[in-house]
C-alpha cells in the first residue's frame, strides 16, 4: 500500500470514529422522553410503571425498558416522571421480566419506603431474596431503593412487546415514598439487566427513557 493510500485509510478511520462519537453525544443531548405526570394531586399522588423484558418496538426492539402510565391510563415510553414536592407518592410497578439477580445482596432490602417495606403480589416484605430480583427502582438522592421481583422463567403468557397488559404474567409491586423540596432527581435500575452488553451495563442501562430516568419534583 502506498503512503498516500495508508494516510487516506487512517484519515477515513479517524473520521468514522469521530462521526460515531458526535452521533452518540448529539443523540444523548437531544433525545428527551416526554414528561409523564403522576395521577392525583398534592399531597398524595400515584405513579404506575411497568418493566418489559424487551421493548418490541423501534428503535431498540430487544432492549429492556421501563414504561410509565399517564393520568389518562395511556402507557408512555418514558422514565421522566413529574411528582409534587412535599408529597406522598404511591407507586405500583407491574413487573413482566424474569429475574437477573442483584449484584449486591444489600439491595434486596427495600430502603426509603414508608414503613421500610414493599408489597409483592399482596404480601408485605421487608427483604427480597436477591436472586429473585429482576430490576430495582432506586432514587439515590431520596434514599429510595426497591427490588422488583421477577416472574418465573418459562412462565405462561410472557410479555415481549410493550406495553404489556394485565393478562400477561407479571408481579405487582407496590410501595410509597415521600418527596421533599423541589428538584430534579436521577433514578435508575441497578441490576445489570442489559442483555448483550458488557457486564450487562450498556445500552438501556445507560439511557434515559429505558432503565434510567428523572423524577421531577415540582
Ligand atoms: Cu433493570
């Protein structure tokens, strides 16, 4: 290969790599899921979420994701949630995914919920077997961390396309927490649930609208 051809090949490689980085940064900064408000009004509101093992739609049909239900009952592909400040938030999470297990068994203990407990399919629990967890719902700034019990592998009628319906196999997790002063608080899942990514932590695990989101306290 001539010197000119090698120079050209290197320049093309650098340009391609740069284009990928620019694409990543621009899409990170511009893709903003819609804000979904909690149902009800201050000082007590309700949030309903679901987790789906694969979104089933563009742009990433095989990515694991959260969805949120808006006050009219419509499922929205978003993790940006608006709640009132200084209020009680009652949360219902319909969990359709199978268990992955917690990297740290400590997270099997619900934290920051009213009463320090969660309710799973009608049973009140103050700890979940870490092997049974599929995802977590955690708002570190508010000290909230809740493990979500997975459905059994091979369960009948699994959901693979969002939004999942109540007729499909799921666990129902409910809990409550209180909000404080207004602010924008990051929330996310801490289970390495991004199948097909290094250590399970890429893709949906680093993307707002999938396994990461914001709680907008207003
Ligand atoms: Cu997850």
